[in-house]
C-alpha cells in the first residue's frame, strides 16, 4: 500500500506543478489606457476613470497615474493588469504616495490601495499599443518571377 501512496502523491505533485503554467498566462498585450473604477466610501459615489499612460487623473483627493497596462491575448483566460502610482493630495497640496504597484482586474484584493476614504481598482485596458507593421508600397512591389 505505501507504494500506491507514493505514486498517488507523486502524480498529484506533478499535476500541481504543471497546472499553473498551463492555466494561467501573464498579461502580455500592452495598451495605452487603463480603465479604473474609483469608489468614494463616504458618499458611495462610483466613478469610471480612464487613465492614459503617463497622464494624471484626479479622483477626489487622489491623483492616479497609470505607467503600464497589459491584457492577456484572446486565446487565454481574461486578465488585465496595470502598474499604478496613486498619490493623495493633502490640505497644502503636497502629494503623499498612497500606492505604487501592480493591480490585477481578476484579483483586486491581492494588491490594493489601502485608504480610509477611497478605493481604486483596475477594470480593463483599452486601445492596444500596436506598432505599425512594415508598410509595403504596392506600386513598387515587383511581381514574383514567372515559373517556366
């Protein structure tokens, strides 16, 4: 019976070690806009925020900057991730860092803004950053050589 247990636990260990790589995929398609949602816990106001990369968006006393936004390809399970810098403006307009790091749309609790008044989380990414492909001038393109 002990050999059976060793084989069973080895099989489970092998399955567990290969499963995460096969099931989970890291977001890899870069986008230009991070779509965020903000909640004011005092007024229960929810606002949809669109932050272009490098631009600052205000939500209450928070300043939110998205530095990167990635999404998984359509063939993978959906996931959006954004690298955010969130500062809180004080009464003297001095910014104090409230959050710096990656946030994930599917698991907002893993890396969250901890603030007594506001919550901000990633919803999606928009406008894929597609580099221009090689442009072919069709008028200058020579036809392939004819086969004899």
